[in-house]
């Protein structure tokens, strides 16, 4: 996995093209509006996550609760050992969704904001509890608790 030296925003208007600078290999342009996780090779997935997902998730969580989510990083979602070093998911805090309060602020934030935006980045449909459809749910990030 390549060490990222910097992630820079480029472009203008609504275009979301970001450059990932890698000190060893030069720069890789990533179009975060059109390129999805499924579009990436194994070699570019870490760069894509660092450029197209992490900054957006940092902003979402910071806007929701800047104090609680001051230090959003790769380990926030992938766990302190980064999924055993593979970035495997799910790796974050265990939860039991059926025991969560759907009217709570964090439940609504996660289901109405984080899940749909992360699903869109991955090119997946967010799970809809009312229809039982979709291929990206809470358990794609959270470990199912007891």
C-alpha cells in the first residue's frame, strides 16, 4: 500500500477531481463524481478511499458533531488495526440495529446521511428497512452485536 504524501482538491464548479500525490509514483487523478469503488483496481483503492471518501466522511461527521468526531481517520471505520491490516470491513463498533432508537439523532444521521452517501460512493443501493431492499446496510460498516 502506498503512503500518501498529500491529497489536493483541483478543478472548479461542481467537478470533483482530486489529485493524489504519491512520493514514489507521481500523481494519480481521481474523478470522485464518477469513479466508484468498483471502478478501482486493488492498487488504486487505498488512494481512492483517501481522496474520495475520507475527506467527505470527515466533513459529514465533523458537521454532525465536531467534538465527538474531531479525529475521523481510516481507523474510525476500519478499526484500530485497520481490519487486520487489510482494511477489511466490517471493522467498527459492534451494534444491534434492532435495539437502536430510530428517532435518535445518531440513528437518523447514520441512516439518512452517512449510509446513503457511502453507498453512493461505493456504487451500491442503501438498505431500505421499509422495503427490505438494498445492498449496503449498517452491517457493511458495523459488526453485528449480540
